[in-house]
C-alpha cells in the first residue's frame, strides 16, 4: 500500500495547482483503501508480484475518489471521513471538474498496463457505476423501492468497483477463467455486504466515529434496506411515517424513524443480508490457493460485519 500511495502522489501532479489541491484533500482524508487492497490481495493470492499491481491499484482508487467527489455534489453532503467535503471546502464546480480529471487520469494510467482485458473490465465497471449513480438519482424519495431495486443500485454503484478490483488482480496473474470468476464473485459479495452495513450504520452509528452525519441517507431521500424492511415489518402507521420521511427527506422525523427501524427488527434484517453476502465472499475466497493473501481476504470479509465506520 505504501507503493500504491507513492503512485497516487506522483500521478496527482498537474500543472493546474487546484487539481492537486482538491485531489490531495480528499485522498489524504484517510479512506479505507479497500479497493486497492482487494487488487493487491487477489493478485498476490494468485502469484502475481509485478509492478503493474501498484499502478492499477492506484487506478481503482482514483476511480473511487472521482465518484466520491461527484457523489458529494449530487447529495449536497457537507461531511465525509470526519472532514468537510471537497465541495463544501472548494465549491461544487471545482469538485466536479477535479472528479473529471481523476477519471481521465485513471484511464491514462490504464493504458500503461497494455492489457486490453484490464481496460475492458475497468472501463465497463466505470460505466456501470455511472449507471448506478443515475439509477440512485431516479430512486431518490421513492418509498416504493423494493429490496431487488435497492440491490440493483448498490451492486452497480458500490459493488461493481470491488468486483472489478478483484477481477483485475486475477487478470494480472494470468489466472484461469474459474479463478477470475471466483475473485469477481468475492468482490461483488464483499462490496454488497460493505454497502448494506454502511446503510445500517446510518441509523446506528456514531457520527464522530463514522465521519459523516447520522441520518444523511434519510435526508437525501434514499430508500435503503433498513427503511425498506421497516416499512414491510411495521404497522400501517409506522410504515406511513417512514414513507413520508423518505418522500420528503424529513430529518425532522429522524428520531421517530430510527425508533421504528430499531423496534421492527429492520436492522437485524439488514444485518442478516450483509452476513449472507459476507459468507458468499468467504466461499468464493476459499476457491483461491491457500496462502496468507487468501487468509487476509477471508478475514476481511469476516471483520467487515463488525465495522463501525
């Protein structure tokens, strides 16, 4: 990861000072670097130790960072990773344009790999993520969204880059189709579990620990799994309160909604869904060669369920 950070720092250089300033602001804020870690772990598990793994790990972090910059503008977020968002600090225009720079820089770096399969996987993933963002936008304040629709959004918006990161690790290693697919299955399941837990934390987490405001999803009108389960399991009056909160983005009703989410067992429903995805990830990882890298992948999926931020 130190090698990856060096690549990130080097490739953020630009003749335009504001680009480096905004990029470094968000990257230095202390992200989990999960997507680069997946690429490093899967390539290591399958025996690839070449320099390209550092370059492509930086690529997936740039793609992820670009989505964060654009997300925070769309969601009008003011807090991320415990700091003011880039759009809050530098303004929306700078955040959008620097996000564009990071996307284009990522594609420049992809070319360095001189591997059309790698480019195809990352280009397809970037496109699917954009589709997921638009799908989520269309579903804002939609209280009729069901679990299948919710999963479609998070598998596109969040899990796809996890999947692509793990798959690229296998491609770099020149793995069989079977191994590549196992890595992709691991990434998609892990990414899905990660997002479900993230949505649970929006109602149970500590803002100081999470680095974002509790109730942000509700304010943005996102019908996440805890809310979908609460509407399904609650009384008609409880369902009506949650529905109204989603449709209006009613943070004034946050306390009521949190109580309903907790009392109806909706958090447990979401936790079970996340556990099932984590178990799918572990099963996929067990198809990889037995080694410390694979054990790390299994441990990552296990620990993910207990995360607090």
